[in-house]
């Protein structure tokens, strides 16, 4: 079980060892909190996360439901890529109800990951203390994401220029459908 952003998740599927808690912590966004399932897939050494709702969810479009998840993996993920599926724990809903009745001991860090072993979620061991994200880490992650987006946009612009140049070169070449045949005498 993984706890992040005050939500707990269970790993339903781990295909080809796609599950990596550190990479998940870095890529996780609060936008994903609304979803019942999260799919993470690896392509070009980068983790991509996508959320899905349960099948009977009122906000769910057909392509964002649990039943369409296998279509997403087959159509949008690299063939045979490592991936994982997380399910939001039902225990989290029960814990919310309990917390509303009992006073809270204090808010958890918004990007804190706890691994099973400590039922109270105490952050005493070295491994989980290192996973706490500081504001500096959050700024670094957002800068990294911005840099990646800028590089991707620049690459797309170069590709468009190259494609445009190639299409102009094709148009400029004279088209010879029936080249004159040599006549032998």
C-alpha cells in the first residue's frame, strides 16, 4: 500500500517491474486524486501517469473508465512496455469518516509516500524520511517538467520545419510520369 497526498493506493498490476515508488512520487500530481485507478507506463525512460474512474462513476466518460484501461494500454502505450495499475484504497474512505469524528494529529505532507509496515504511518525510519518532499524539491520537479516541455516543443517545431521543407522539395521536383523511351534503330 502506498500513501501519497493523503490518499492510499494498492498496486493491482505490476507488468515487467514497472512499479517504481520514487518515480511515481516525482510524477504524481494532485489532478490524479480524483481518479479511482492510476496507470503508469514507461516509454523512453519516462513515466507517464493516466487516471481512470470506476465503471459506474457519474463523471466518467467511456474512455476514462476502468473497463477501457486495457484499450488504453494496448493503443497508447509502447508495445510490451513496463507498466503498473494502482487502485485507490477503500480503506481511505473509511479513514476519512473516522478522521472527521476524531481530531487529527496533524496534516501529512502533500507528497508523502509511506510504505506498509508502520500502521500509524509514523515517519521514523530513514527510508521514508528521505521520501518526504521539501518545497525546494517541488520547485526542482516543476522546473524539470517545464524544461522537458520546452525541449519537447522545440523538437516538435524542428520536426514541423523539416517536414515542411521536405514537402516543398517534393513539390519542386519535376514529375516525369512517362519518361521518353529510347528509340533503337
